């Protein structure tokens, strides 16, 4: 259950953004997550309130966007959808593919409340 | 069109509502800020630092990962027996509890630092960094980081290693790469351990294990090894020597 550790890292980043923008609170957090990141969305939703409690994101809502698994075939050069344990090219069947989407674990965006106006955003 | 889901933002006006844009502040005083950072950014930065530290000491660092009981410590003992005279080895051991594995390594005359993770199911770059404070890398050629026995969580955390070596022991079954694709996708080498049991078990097919590994688009070599009998150890040791040579 490493999702709690991941959520604690997320809260650390979100807190930094809130601090540098002098925000009173964070209302929404948007995260992109690919199945091959090794992180489970539902487990992350469960762990999030524990990590967020008592922080600037204590009342924030976590929005998870699941990313598709896609590969680029090094053999035929085409792209295709792929599965967790089947990353072969669906066009030519070759296994020499490169993952182009599906292992993301990315903090995309946060919505801050009562941010001080006119503050430089350096995130 | 609405003000909540972003459907009113078009390529033509998005610069106005993006962080820092004229309309970035909504009527409620809320503000949207783009971040675009990996969630493991802090870990990855520490891992980079660890990697630079290894490089400065010309040390080759290996992250050993497998399920509990696949034979990581036995592999290390056999590797030390074979190479201990030629290469200076150090080991960082990760376990939830006990110094047992570190003691097994120390019995071979090799320095070992035990990280007790408590309830944590994986090592992270900060834990390894702290362990390295207790370990002198002067004259060391290779550091093995024996991760917590777990085929799930360790795969998500970069420690600053140069290579990931995943062990798949024959009693576990040859379809482990299909069951744990995140772990086996990260492997630079897969060792099929306890190969002396292949004959007894009868149902572990090394070719099928390789096929499952290719299905997840991993070109890593697979070597059959038995730490107990020594069979196949030569190929693994050759690989290790070659990689150590590259870091010098």
C-alpha cells in the first residue's frame, strides 16, 4: 500500500504551491495517473484524506484522470492501444514497442482559495 | 458553457484563464494553478543525488527486487563468494524488521547496512540516502540495494541505482511478468532463481517466462541461476563484471 506514501508526496507538492501563492486553502487537486505507474486510483482516493488531514489541502477534492496505455511500435512505426501486460503492437504484433502513455503520475493543476492577488506564480 | 468544468476554455482564450492570466481568479476568489510535476518529484530528485554520489565514487549500484523468499540474499552470498576477492562489495538491506539479512552478509566479511522500514513496503531514495551516510564508498566497486521483498510497491520508487535486477524464483511460476507488469517492465535483468528446482517442479517453463517478459515490451536478458548449486552463476557474474567495468 504505497499509495499513502504517494499521497504524502502529493500533499507536500500541493502545500508548496499553496505557500508560494499565499493561498489559504486548496479546494481541488487534479492528478493524471496511468495504470503502469503502479498506483491504484481507488486506493489513492482512500489514502488521500489521511495524508491531507490537518494540511492546507485538508478539505480538498482529489480528481484522478486515468490515462490510456498507448505504445509506439519501433518495427512498423504505428501507434496502438495496449493492455497492462500486453504492450505489443496491435498492427504488426511486434513486441519492440515504446510506451507513449500509461505510466503517468502527474500533478496537473490545483485550485487555490483566497490566493493573494497579484502574486507571481512560480510553480 | 459553464464556469466549473472548463468547457468554456478554448485555444483562443486559454491564455487569459491560465495561471497568471488576466482572468485566472474566479468570482469566488479561487485560482487555478498549473503544476505539471511528477508526484514522486521529491523522491526522484533525491534518487538523482544518490546516483551522482555513486558516480563520484565510481560505484555501480544495483537494485535487487523480488517477492519475499525468491533468494535475493542467497544470490548475494553466492555472488560475494565468487567475486569477493576481485570486487569490493557493499550491501544495503531493506526489510520490515530484523538485522538477519545484514548479518548474513556481514558474516561474509562484506559491509552491510540494514534499513528497517517498519511497516513500509518499499525502499525510497531518502531511506537509501540515509543508509549511505553510514557506509564508506571508498574503494567500493558495487553496491547492492536489496529492496523489501514485494513485487508491487518497490517498482514505483527510483533509488538512484544504475540497474534493476528482478528475481523470479521457479516455485513462483513463469507467469509472474504478466501478473506484475509494472515490476517486470522496470527490470534490466531478470534472474530465474532456484533453477536447480526446475527438474523437481516440472511445470516452470523458462521460455514462457521470457515470452511474458517480451509481451510487456521488455528486452531484458533472462538468466537461469542457482545460488545453491552454482549453475548459471557464471553468466550473471559476467554481466556484473561488465557493468562494474563500465562505471570505472
